[in-house]
C-alpha cells in the first residue's frame, strides 16, 4: 500500500518540481456507526519553488490554503486513477516543504477559501444512529449542522470532551468565547456546567448566527449570562476583554492565520489562568498541525510562515491530544490548567501526542 502510494505520488509531483521524500501510513479509528477501518497516509514532498503557495505577504488562510487545497485535489484525482481498487481505504494528506535553498518563484493560481453553506437541523429529525443517540445523551445536543452533501458537520466528540475537561479544570470562568460555534453545543456545555457571566460566540454563517441567538439566548437567560453573537470572520474580532475559556472550531487552516493576526491579543486576553482548546487537525494532517503547534520545524522554510505565532510561541504550556481521529490543541499560561484538562481528556480515551 505504502509503496504504491509513494510511486503514484512521485510520478504526479515530479511534473510540478516536487520530490517525494517520505510516505507514512497510520491506522484511523472507524467512523461512527461504521465498521470499516481506514488509514491516514502522509506524503512528504519537497518543492523547488518556495513561492508556489504565495510569497512573504501571503496569508495562510486567504492565500496559501486555497492553493494547497487545489493541489491536493489534483493529487487525489491522480491517485484515484493510478491506485488499484483493492488498495485499502486511504485518506492521503500532503505535507509540502520547500527544498533546501529553493528560490521564491511564481505562485499557483489562487482561489477563495471554501466556505460551505450549512443548515441547522434538529437532531430528532435526522436518521437515528447509536453515535448520534450517544452524543445527544452525553452532551445534551439538540441540533446539528448539515452541509450541502447532507452530512452532519459539527458532531465532533473530541472537542466536546476537551471543552468539558477544560470547564472542570477552570470551574468559574468569567467569560467564554467560542469561534466557529456552529450550533453552539460547546458553549451550551459551558453555560450549563460553569455558568460564566459573559459568552461571546462567533460563526461565519448567518444561518448559524440566527440559530445561536435563539438557542443560546434562551440558555443564557436561564443561567444569567450576557450573550453576544457575531457573524463574519473571527480574525476581525478585537479580543480586547478578558477570556476564561476560548474554544476554536474554525477551519484548520484558519487557526494559524488567526494566531498570526491576533495571537498576542488572544494571549493577553486569556491572561495567567485562561485556557484555549482548539480542533487543530485530523490525524495525518501534519501540515495544519505543524502550522499550529510548531511540531514541524521544516515548515519555517516557506516565506509566508509567520515566526513566533504558533501555540508554543505564545503560551507557556500546551499539548496536542488525539480524541478519536481529531487532534485537539490545549494551551494556557498555566501548566496546572493544561495538566488538569489533559487528565480529563485522557480519562475519556484521549491520547497525548505532544
């Protein structure tokens, strides 16, 4: 499997000035209500053009991500044509690196980041499954986000486990901020368990914003919290008030862009005791994870990589935890808060990666 993937990838990227240097495969947990195992495959490629995703002025989310995503899609199409139907189910991910000494040449054509349209649907209206039933029972979920494909997008157990663990580690947060709030499930947990005084929730979708004002508005009224709901780009927020708990469920490529633009303000807002929990990648997505937690120093060779803005640069303590196939990053100025959050996550099956 690894050899076939390596050879097919080498043939594809050679035409683009890329050399495949490594191919690794790791098992994934079966998806909820499925019994078919899959594998994450990371293919590391060195390119002879350090500007293919953009120059030093490129934003990771606005400029780099669309070019990366387009290249990955072309690669996937080539793999479908080249690999046998008997190949085990793979999720291939690209870890692109600039070759040593690679000059900054012209960038690939850019496109706007993909922002899928979503609808908010009551979970009682979707087909029953053991996973959805358990999520409703354990986390009190009532709604889900449904994309154009019909798939529910925001039933991420790993992040909800992290939020619950963080709330237990920070029992009296003055305020909670959730970015990419979707249906508001995570903030709902915080409001019910910790009863903060203030809650600010953001989502890029106007449909989600309307739902959040109605659903969380009622819950905030019951718990006595003031609620602010904003829509649009989370990177435009000022982060100028103290934050007890910051929850991020934004696109994986938007998180390092957020840290590049607002990292210092976020760090100051969280202060000495605040906690950040973020869905930072899926298993195998080492490109996104490396941009967020600095775990891949070779990424610093790209001209658009912003130094000093990964989570370890900004916070004294942190870790990445695997919860099922999701990687959740935890960060704080307080090692004790991080340790307590990690303890709660590992008690629910989390695996500390860093």
